[in-house]
């Protein structure tokens, strides 16, 4: 059965052994330090929680429109213009159940059986299985540590074929922390303008970039908004993972198709979360900045500490992950993580969980307190000494 084969292939693409297995084992261990989960350790800002509570007190518990609250979609458009110089109308905006649903809706809306989807890796784990479930062909494009895990125009041009339908652009990147600056995006845009390839730009970490230069969306470059579906959400920057709220913005015809799929599968995003998100966009820029500064402090400390242990780590410029090389240990990534977990009770994620090109690396999240990170690094130092590294 063709569909059974499709499901089997999609399941194989999910790579659960590299992520969930270690989380589950760590959860059962006493005194285990986990650096594996990509979830803010901050509580959702009080103003956002208060807005959610107030919406419930007022009895706002009905379905919203399929596209999402009109007020929220308008506020999303204002936010994107204010923060990233992007220009969208409310009918180009779809509110979804987290950024993950927006990714799913986008791929399902534009990819037909046999279409190729270029996926730069290492990358977020859901792109491959969703592509496979649509009947599309996932085309991995291995990025290089020596290039800071950034996509180059030459790499992209070499990967495009007559069957290419979609490029997924996952920056700032989970798991590497790589960021594409404007001067690095412009050659990518030039390659794409010569084709009919669409772009899914996953910008869930857009607010979490470091240094003096803010995030730039490829959709802001000339001629790119017409072919780009932007995905973002509230989980990371606003510490709202459990509220399950995201959105997609893009060309009106594509958003219309995505909304039809969303209407059939989901109906609408959670009502309480939508009312809370209006306040998040209107009133919480200062909270974002406060959390970003704390992540930056942890980032700089952790990169220096790992390099001091001999685990070569390029400096990530976004998200809240580092992706150090563990090749010096002589162990494959999964074996490194397994031994570290069982001998020192520290959980990190093997690089191949994010694509085959992640072999020789591990992902470490710094969405944890500095004290938590220091204890984990101390145990890692003991582990490496015992290995003779």
C-alpha cells in the first residue's frame, strides 16, 4: 500500500531516538541535569497571563474566526512592521496552533507529490516528516561548521532542480544558533529570483538574536515577499510554549489555502491564548529584551566554557542553543550523549537528531539558569577527563 509506505517513511524521518529517548531517561533520573529541552525557563510575563485570565472572566470561550481574532491579526501586522519592517495585511495572516502548525499548513498547501523541498540541515526535526507525508521529496542540504552553519548562494544553486518547489529557511536556527544577516540573505534572494521556488521562512527565534544587528527577514528584501511564507509565534520570545499559538503571513492566495486546511483540521487556535497574545504584542517589548539579555549572558558564558573544555564551539548569534563539536572525544554523537547521561546525569541531544550532518556534534540549550549550566559543565569536565580527553 502506497500510503502505508508513506507513513512508514515519515515515521522514519522523525528521528525520535535522538531527542525523546534522552528526555524520557533523564526524567526518570534523580539529580539529572537536562540541557536538552528548547523551552524558556522564564514564566510567561504577568501582563500576558493577566490578559488570558481576564478573557476567561469575561466569558470569552467561544470559537474565533478560522483565521484568528481580527484584533490579533491586525496587531501581528503592526508588530511585524514595527520590529522587522515587514508589511502584511490581516487577510495575509493566519493564526495557528503554535508555529509548528503553521509549518505543517504551509508545506501541505504548496507541496504536491514528487515536489522537492530543500531543507538546510542541521535543522528542526519536523520539516522532514511533514514533507514526506505530503508526498514531497525532502532534499537535505548539509551546512558546514566552517561557514557558521549558514546557507550560501552556491550551495543553494547547486541543490535546485526543475522539481524544486520549496526552500525551508530555518534562521535563526535550531539547533546551531546560526543567523543569516542581510548581506548573507541578499545572494540567496538573488538565486531565488531566477527561479519559481517558494520560501518557508521559519522565524520563531527572530527576537532572540545577539549583537548590534537585529534579525532581518528574507521577506523584507526586494521581490521576496511575493514568494515567502513567514512563520513565527509566541513560544520562544514571549515564553508562551504551553499557550500553543503561532502565525503565518504570506501571499494572500497561499494563506487562503492554508486557512482552508486549518479550518478543516483545527477550526481555530485557542481563544484564551489569542486574547493573551494581543497584550503580548502591544505591551511586552521590554519583557522580550529582558529575557534576551539574560540569554545573551548565558550564551557568552557557555561558549567560553565549552571551548575551554576543548569542545570546539563556534559562537551562535541567535536562538538559545550551542552546537559544539564532540569529535575530540572519539565517540559518535549518540554514544557521547548516552555515556554522559548515565555516568554524569547530564542530558544533551545528539546532533544527528537534527539531520545526518549533525554527526560529531551535540545540541545544548541555554534556556536554563546560569547556575544550572555551571553545574552541568562541571560534570562534563569530569566526564571528559575520565575519557582521557
